[in-house]
C-alpha cells in the first residue's frame, strides 16, 4: 500500500517536472518572439498588410511646332467604395441621393445603384467597383457626391488613378510620334524618353478583405513629378496635307505601302512625315516608319549623284553630247534599256538627266570611270551618301555604296549599275537629305524632328541646326543641277506636274524590286524627290510608293510626282511663299472641305461658344484655343460632346472639355 502511494507520488512528481519544463520552453519561445525576433516579425507583418504603391508620373506632352497637341497623358480613374467605412445612419440617410448622383453620371437607373450598394453593405464589401476609366472632371464631381464627400474614412470613397497616352490628331504621323512602353521605344516618344519620363511618386495602401488593397490616406506620401514636354518640328497643317495626299494616291494605285516627307530646306526641320502601309482589308495605317527605316535601291533619283560626280570631276559638262543610240545597250551581257522605246539618239547630258536616259548615264560613267571606279565611288561618298543621317529616332536604315575594295561584292557591272541607281541602298530620308543639300546651295543639314524641350513655358533645351557638310559640291555644279532639275518638271519626265503658277524642281525615279533573288517585271518602287520654290527653296520633299498596281501605273512620274505637286500646291495655297499666287484647283477634296469648314467657323465667330460637335479633334482644339479658351479632351477622332454649350458668352481663360470618339 505504502509502495503503491510512493509510485503515484513519483509519477505525479515526474509529470510536474515535465509540465514545468514545457512551461519554461513556452516562456522561452515567447521571450524569443517578443524581444529577440520581435522586430523581424513586426516588419514581416507590416509587409504583408501595408505596402508602398507606386504612382506613375505623367510623361511629357508632345507638341507640334505651332502648339497643337500631338500626344499627351490623361488621367483615368477607377472608382470604388468601402461601404463598411460609412456609418449605418449616414448610409441610410444618403443612399437615395448617392444613387441618383451615380445614375446621372454613369447612366444606369438610380434603383440599380441603390440595390448594388445595399447588397454590398450586407456582404460587408470594402472594395465595391462602381466605375472604370472615369475622366478627371467626372472624378472631381464624384468627390462631391453625397456620402463620398466625407472622404475615405467616413465616406468610403476610393479612387485609383492611372494614366493613358492619347493622340489628339488620331492616326496621322502616329509612327513618327511613336511610343515608349512594353512594345519598346519607337519614334519621338522612344528617342526622347529620357526627357519625357518623370519621377514616380508613391502612397501607402493597406490590405483588406479578400486580398484587396485600399489607400490609407487621402493624399500621396510623395507626389509624382511629370516629365518634360517635347516641341517637335511637325507642322500640323503640312502634316495633314501630306498624309491625305499620300493616302489618296496609295488607294488609287492599290499600292502596298509608301511614305512622304517634307523638310524645311535651310534648317533641316521635318515639317511632315507620313508612313502608310496596307492592311489585309485594303485600308492604310501608320504601319512602319518607312522613311527612316527602309533601305532600298533608289533607281533614277540616284542619277543626281552621278551627274554631280561627272560635273565635279570636270570630265563633262551639261552641254556634252551623249549618244543614247536606240535606247538599248548591253554591258557585260546585261541589258540596259530606256523607258522610251527607240531611244533619244544624240542629246546633251542635261537632256539625258531631264528624260532620265539609263543608257546615257551608263555610257557616260563607263567611259570616264571604267578604268578608275574608285574615283567615282569616292566622289559619291564625298556627298555623304554612305553615312546615316544620325536622326535620334531608332531604326534608321544603313546606307550601302559598293566599293571595288570589297571584291566579294564588286562585279563587272557594279559601276555601271550604280550610275542609274541600282546596287546601292538608301532610305527615303537619306535621299531627301542629299537633295535638300542641293536645294540649300550645297550645305547639308541634319534632319531634325525636335525644336525644344520645355517645362511649362520655360525652355530647358533648344535643338539648333546641325550642319553635316558645309559644301557638298561647288556652287557651279549646284547651279547647273538645280537648273536641269527645274527642267525635269518643265519639259522632262515630270512635265505632267508642271504649273505656270508656282515653281518646282526634282527628279523622278522608277526602280524594279528584287523578288525571289531576281529583278521583277511586275513589282516597282515609284518615287519623286525635289524642292520648291526653285528661286529660293523653302521646302524639300520626297514621295516613295512601293508596289503600285502595275496595270494602273508604276512610273515615278505617274504615281509619286502628283503627290509631290499636291503637297507643294497646298502649302503654297495655305502658306503663301514670297507672295506667289496659286490659282490651280487643288485636288484634295477631303482636306479642302475640312479647311474651308474650319476657317468659315473662325470668321463667323464673335463672342459666343461655337458648336464644335462633329468637327475633328485637331480642328476643334485649334479653333477654341484661338478664341482664348483652355481646352481639355479625352478620346480620339471627332468631337462627340462639349462641356460648354454653343451660344454661351466666351470668357477668356475658361476651360472647355471635349469628348472625342
């Protein structure tokens, strides 16, 4: 009995010891968690319930040279509600008024929102979605709605901000304006991203039910700093002309793609650039930046370089007689043929250029350079044709000029084929830069897309003219080639675009395309490049059209030259140069109609808000700003709605909001 009691006591004692040890372990763990690793777990807990949420800065705007907006960042808001933050009494008292306010703005019946809010209250929803993609003005209005005006903590109003990039003038010049996002960096947006990117801000968010997050405070902990604005060289008027003129011709000839560029002669500023490619549905859009990217065999537009070479080397003059024979010769077994059947016989070198005789150029170059081809090549390179222009826009094509030093790529016909624009590779912008140098009396200037970088109205950086070559050729040569280029339009291959009312000079080009490793008789590149006015060139321009439908026409004179004329003619008409008067009928009905409508409205306005609904966004913004109004807009295309109705008295400085669609 005694022994039995002792056994029980021993067991109880052992249990007590185990319990005591267990308690010590627990206490030790508590001490470790509380004091030794306490900071670690507090930090971990905070990381899982509170986070810094990035507020992305707005990119800088992109403006045309005349102040028109080309690209901008606009606020969009997602509106949610934490219904549990609202006291029951406040909720019941104001739910009808809030529902009606939401209905007035968002469109659904008031009973829809009342039901939605009550259901959210029953389910204790702290993150109820009410609307997405709300504009800034509507966001401000919603802040004053019943219940919402009490703020985040008492009114449950949650607004999440994001920015989107919009182009007010739509798809025009879209590829050149570009982008800088997940797709990479293209165009002006990509090239000048360092200036346009701002500094991001941040705000604290707290984790709530169902893994969702809501802002802790009404204000940001660190405000974002927006990026700098880029002022481009683009002129919206000239851009619109260029785009529509090119588009019309591409549609007419059912071409695969094309581009057109207008450059200010003395400064190198690009005033317009249009790059249009055909879709599978037969429509056209800014597919690639062909003008900057696409290297191609230029064909006859390269003959200007050949002509300048023989003139600079003084082996011939423009009056030198060349026998073009019957328009066909063979060089090392390869045929060279003129487009004019039967040839031109014996004509001057100037006339060879004017009528674009392939035979004439091949015979001339072969005669004087066959024994010293490197001399011809070196002179071509002295014009800068073997170098990129160096524009900041990414993706500029690499020029190629063959050389006898590179024996792997130099053949028995390389020299002769160079003479009429084959075997060399140049982009449209590189060709234009060369022609522009001739128009600019030999001074070659770098093409330029940007004028200034600004913060507000303050200029942070100004981009000046960059001279690539002070004189690519002697003035004697420059004067001679300018005259024969004028005659190309007056009495040569581009006589079809001649007008007695304004002067133009240039060169046509028609080149066969390589298809499956051989020159095709069905696929062509038609081009025209030149300048205007001849006496004191203000603009240079190139038009290139790929794969026009052969049965409709494929020569540069037929396909590309008329686009050049329409661009020049419309620029003369809307921006007279040296008081030259143009009476020709401009064949751009769509553009004419738009301009006539715009200027008619501007002249008729006095002191009241005009009706701009139905107008293009570009015209509406320009019209309203000219009346002294501040304009905000969202969307792309034509004006669907204006915030201030027509007929109201204009107060300068008032903000009007346009909805585009």
